[in-house]
C-alpha cells in the first residue's frame, strides 16, 4: 500500500528509477480505492484532456508521481504543431505537475488530418530540422525537457540518410531533450528491418536516456515472412527481457514502464509484470555508470 | 526525393484511400504492401474504435458490420481534426444519413445526432452546479439582472423523431426488455426539444416544452433573467427556472456583462 496522505497533499513529482505501470481506465477505481503499491504511473496525455478523466487523474496524482506520455503531438509533421493541442497539453502539465513528459519520434498529422497512429519518418536532414524545431517549441511551451521515444516501425524509406540511433543522438544534441528507450520497439524494429538490436543500444547517448519502456508484441506471418507487430496486448517477450538486461548493464537503472494497453489485464497481472522489471532493476541496474570505463 | 510534406501527403493517401499507391518506389527493401498494411490497420482500427465509443447505440442499431464499413468510409472522407479522439466526430451523424442501405431509416442518423450531444456532455469539463439557494438570497431587482453561465456539459438540442426513446431502449442491458421497448416505439412520433447534460457522471435527458426550451436557450446564451423572462409566459417561468436549477443546468450566475 502507498502511504495514505492527508487531503490536499500531493506526493512529490519525481519519477524514481524503479518500475511503473501505464494508467488505464479499467484500473481507475482500483487506484482510487486500493492505492496499489507501485512507484509511479504513466498516463497517455490525450486520454486525460476531457473533464471526468482529467479529474480522476488529478485525484490519483495525489498518491503517485505521474509521467505524462503523449501520442498526439505529431512532432514529425511537416506542417507544424497543432497549437490548440499544445495549449491543452500545457494546461494538463500545469495541473498535473508530471515528473516526466514524453512523446515519440513519429508523425501523425498532415493537412490538419490527424491519423491517430505513430507513423514512420524518412530520417533525413530535413526531418531532423523539423523534429528538432518542434521539440524545442514543445519544451518551451511545456516548461521542461521532454523525452523522445524510439518508435516501432514496419517501413524504412530509400531517401533516409541517417540511421535511427544517430538521428536520436543528433536530436538530443540539438534540443537538449532526453530519450525513452523502448526496448520492445527496438526488438520489433530490429526484427522487421534486420537491425542488430544490441548494436543499436551502443549508438545512443547514455546521459540522455531518462526512461525505459517494456511491452508485449506479436509476430504475424505475412507474404514477406514474419513481421513483428507492436501490440501492447500481452506479457513482455523473452527477447525483450534479455535486451532490457543488456540495457540495464550498459546504462544503469532508469524509470521503467510496463505498457499494456490493449486486451488490458487485471491490475494484479500488470503489477506482477512490473515486479519482474523491478527485480531486474535491483539486480542489474547498479553498474551503469562504470560500464563506460570497461 | 520528396520533401517531408510531399511524403506525408502521399503516405496519407496511400493509407486511407484505395489509391493503389503502395509507395514501392520510396520504400526500402521488399514488402511495401504488407508493411503499409500494418499502419493501415492501426489507423482504421483506432479511429473506428473511437467512433464506436462515441456512437454505441448507433453501432448497435446498424449492426457491427455495417458500422465498421460506414466508419471506414467516414475515416477516409473526414479524418479527425484533433488528437483528442473524444472529439471524433460531429459530422458522423450527417454522413450516416447519406449511407446507402439506411436512407430508409432516418431515425439512425437522428439517434447518432443525439449520441454526439451525449458524448460532448460526457467529456465536458467538470464544474459544480449552481443551486437555487444562492439566488434566493438576492433581492428581486438583482435577480432580474442576473446572467447565467450554462453548465459545461449542457447541450440544448432538437431531436428528429423518437431519437430519445430509441436511444434509451437500445442501451437497455436487459435483452428482453430492450426488444419490448424497441417494439413499442412509434417511429412516426415527432422530435423533441431536449436538454442533455451530465449529472454525477451519468447522462440525464430532459424533454422540454418548446417555450421552456426557448427560455433555457436564452439563459444559456447569456441573456439576463429579465430579458429571458420577456420571451415566455410569466406564469410558467418561475417553475421552469426552479427546475433548471434543480437539474443542474447552470454553473454560475453573475451580475456582470459577459466579456
């Protein structure tokens, strides 16, 4: 049980380097009534812009540090950021006081149509300039550094000139943003494009990594063979746990999120999955800073 | 090499329209069609689910297959303008009215229009309701100059046909009762003037007589109480105002002019 707090008190914002879970509508009541023992929670910003859901998050925030994870800012949209959406996120941030704010290396809007997916970018100098401009604008509006997550992708483009880890590193350098390392997304993308997942880790700037994500995915047989699909609908796969262990040895402990937002299981199952991550954080997350010297 | 904007326009067309464009000339490696299909399924699945959440009774009325097909056509014609999918989409009821196969059943679009008001009410900002006790303390002259601000969840609408009765019947969880209630509905019944609002987390629908509706509308539009009273039969207005306040139509009242 989390420590009960006096009414009107709010627990501190900082997200600890331990395991957290994504907050989902079916679990709101359990969070209110039982205050499950979890170090922090992550909420999809776009799910909490409407009145009642926002009020519930505000209440839950009293007992837990909250990370706000957006899926709708479309940082890679050539046409620019949606001002109204950014203003609504700014208000959400003001009220919730999140310990971390994050978005994705992706785009989702063109000609003011919002396509509701994290779509793949050609990784070019033009894209880098656009994403960097939008990250700076978002950080300016939201008043703090944001973390950018590596996407799960199914397509790459011939005119891309910058490999994804180098693109993320350059984005960090230009904007001062941090990174979410989504271990599941690395496994999914590496499987779909024939990348070396461990080598990918080695090309990222260690100091920028502010969070890990873990999730389940599926393998689907298609006419071009097996594709890995980022479904978030089941337990974390064995190869994702293995790469997480590599990441922990390399980077040290970071806040680590279990994402399970389709076919949402009972809270107990979700908490058990978080406990698996917590055990690895405790066992393996000690040597991070020294690993560089080795 | 396409600019990013050109690329994104082309990608959108390939995703949402049956343009036949598989992006093969810009995709690296094999399998552009199968890979693009993952994104197409994601977009269609997410947006179709968002429509289903905002229009559950409509989906129930037309059946899952028809709803999915109509949603897929709508998504191509009218994608969301906002990343907040609770706002998807005001134009869906009118779109449904044009769909082949249900043009002979206009009550479906009418129920969808009601569901849109319900969805807006459900997701509106929270605010306490203004009670009658606060007003009773004011002198009559002060009361006359009051302007009310509608509760953020209040929607005043005119329905077409028996949309409210159908909506209430369709969402009845007991199957036998649902069938009985639906069978009892007179599809030729006239539309209603209706107040839709959220009270304590659930939706309340209040049918109003046309004069009471006009009175509520005038108050919600920011007229002073005296101005709104001038529009309606004086003998009824006090009771109507009492009912509006008891039902939580208003969030605040003020003596200042609206900005």
